[in-house]
């Protein structure tokens, strides 16, 4: 009697099962990484209008405090974007040395890059900045004033923004990422008067992580909070 299938075909079920398991594992692993904020949100860097706003120059080189522009960050949920009058206060014609035509310090490049500010001010129009950081619609909001008052620095969410020529997403800002901080606030809280000093905060948190201990100043802030940050759903989803 002839054999319908050769003997080696008996391995097909095993090979098929291994291939199916490998494919499923790869699909789950790929989805686990590529469909999460760690992949598609971190690094997001939209093109801004005009010459943009160079945080590396303004916050880094010139040392401007975050609150000069984001004036409501200690009072409001939102870290507001400044109106055009705030920008125009420095970038009006002739206000800066680089805008003083006929002098050695005049910079045609600087004038061209900042012309959109003067144009918007003349037209009494807002500058259409493109938003970089935004939590999903199913999250009520991120209360900046609450976190700043609790000693959470801008650095913890936005990274060394004072070194960024163009602002980009530095952290995933996913629910799991937020809960990591809420479950271990002692790793991130700093003295409230240091929240906008990003270089200091980076150095302090790095030293603290390497030493495995919390500084007395951070412990004082944590004690002042009086209770642990909430982890219940209603804290953010309401």
C-alpha cells in the first residue's frame, strides 16, 4: 500500500505551532512597544510658526524663568502660552541691539526670524503656536498648579527644555508613567523654589538616584504634602 504523505511531513504540525507561537509573540511584542506613547509620543517636535521659540536661547542662555511666559502655571491647570504683547515687549523694532539697524550689533537674520512677532502685534492677532504636550481627551486635565505647589519640577515632565532649540516631547506622559510618580513621589519632588531651575533639579535628582537616598530638602517637601498622591481613577478621569 502506497504512503499518501511522506514521513517528513509529520513535522509540519510542530513547525506550524512553533511558527504561530513565534508570530503571535512578535505581534504582541511589537504592539506592546510601537502602539504605546513611549514610541509615538516621545520625540514629537512640531514645526512652529515663523522662527519658532528657541528655549535654548531664552531659558538657557538668557536665563529667563519659565514663569515669565507661562505666567499662570502656579495658579491654573494650564501652563498658559503668552500673548503676543509679551513677545513684542522684547522684540519690538529697535528694542534689542540685534534689531537696531545701522549699528554693528544689528542682525538681519535675527530680524527676519522674529518678524512674525511684530507682524502679529501690528495685526492684533495671536501667534498660532502648535501645541506640543497634550493629554488625551479622556483625561480631564493636568493641574500644573497642584504639581508645582507639591514640588514637581518642569524637568520631571518636560526634560531639560532649557537646552532645546525646538521643544519636543521628552516623556511618554502615559497613565503608567504618571502612576510611577504618584507611587514614588520621593523620587521626584524638590523644593518649591527650585522647580524652574532645571539644571539644579537634574543634578539633584541624578545624585539622589545614584545615592539611593532623599535629600533633607526633598523630605521636607514630601512631609508638607501630608498625604500620598492619588491613584484612584477619579483623580484624573472625571
